[in-house]
């Protein structure tokens, strides 16, 4: 069992559930929040090793959430995720990367994509197989 805690911030309950299931099965401990305000409170309480945050959310969107997290934990890796990445000429994932997100991931994503990105951000050796993620 890995000791790393991962915070998942997303306003979509199904995304939070699926991401947590993927990561829990890989041995990580996950906590989740439905928006940036709850996410920042959870970040302060849990001090996670990694944060995964959606960018388009009510109450406090992901770009602002990333800024706050980086102020309080400048060495914590952040994976920015979004399905609504293009609005006119604004690419929110590229903006997140410019503001300090460690990595970006477009929704929808495959379980193995998320897991490999998490492992890379945390410097973990791959510990799971595709078979474990198929359920």
C-alpha cells in the first residue's frame, strides 16, 4: 500500500468517483472535493502529495484553485483536467500549465492515462497492470 494521499477536485461526482476508484485500486489514498473552495480546505487539512483538479467548476474554478494551492504548497504536483478545454481562443489546460500545473489531462481519459500520469508526477515506479484497471 502506498502512503501518498491524492486530492481530487471536480464538480462532477462521477469523475471524482472514477478517479478515486482507479487510484485507490493502485494503492493510493484519495480524498475529494466538489469545488475549489472545498478543495483548498481539504488541501490544508490533508496535505496531499498530489492534487488533481478540474478547471471549469462553480464557486472557485480550477485556475484560481491552482494559484492558491501553489502559494501554500509550491512543491505539490498538480494535474489539471478538463473536458471543456477550448472556449473561443482560450485553452484552459494550456493556461493551467503556464500557471504552474505539473501536467494536464483532457477528459475523457483512460484509467491507464491517469494512473501513469500520477505515477510520473509522484516519481513512482509503475505498480499496476492494465488488467487491474479493467474492472
